[in-house]
C-alpha cells in the first residue's frame, strides 16, 4: 500500500524551527511532531464544475517512542500527574481539538489532536504538537513516531476527502500500512 500520510519527529532549538548545531547533556530542546498528506493534488467534476480535491490530515495521533534514560520532559516531577504531563505540550493552531498526550513507560502515548479547519489544510507539512525536552545522557537519542498501539477509533489518523468525487475517494481512516513514520536521531555530547 502506498503511504498517504507522513508523521515526522523533529528536534529544534527552543521556540524555533531551527535544528540545533549540537546537543549536549543538560541542554534543553523542543521535540515536535509534524504530519503531512502525501496524496496527490487534483480536481474532480461535480455537477459539471471542476472542484479541487480536499487535502490534509484531519486527525493526527501517534505514540512517540524514546529512551527515558536519555531525555526527559522539562519541568516535570519524576511521577507527573496526567494533567502535569498534558500541560507540558503546546498544540499548533491548526490542531486545537481533541488534544491528547499521556505518559507511558517508554513513550509519549496518544499524542495528537484533530484539525480546527473543516475545509482541508492542503499538502504542506503541519506541526501537530511540541514539548520542551532536556538531554540527560550522552550518546544517541532517538524519537520515533508509532501508530501500531493506538486505541481505535479515538486515535485514528483521518484525512480530508471528497464524498462527491466520482469515483468517490478511498477510506478516510488510514490503517498503519497507509502511514509513513520518520524518526529523528541526534548524538548528545558530554556536558560542557
């Protein structure tokens, strides 16, 4: 199956979309998850008129796997409450509905939200959420999006579609096989 949606993990300098030149133990950085509709643009005919196909990811939810001995969420106690954990995340203006984020033993569980627009977002990559993290151990640090253990239907990945297209587009709910996942790895150096 050809992937229709891409989830990508990014590491940025705090409050920016700039990659850090290097990362060292105790350094703070942002972890961001972005989503992109990979389906081609196009048009369809409806009642004799040419209409643009709606594109974009309506609902975007994924787990983010990482080694908690190498990084931690900034400012949280060792055993955060669900509210403390959730309030650490900033959700993009494009994804402000149905916001979720839960703590897991080796992951951020069910991170995501659904779109504020009902008319499509297009095929650009859109950030869903970000959180400040701190490197706590030197060596490779990897963040990997995962969609294999999400609860159905609350955390389904949904794409915008066109009910009136002839022929109608395929399913708007994507299975894991229709989703491409891109992790990020950075090498953390010793503390300066």
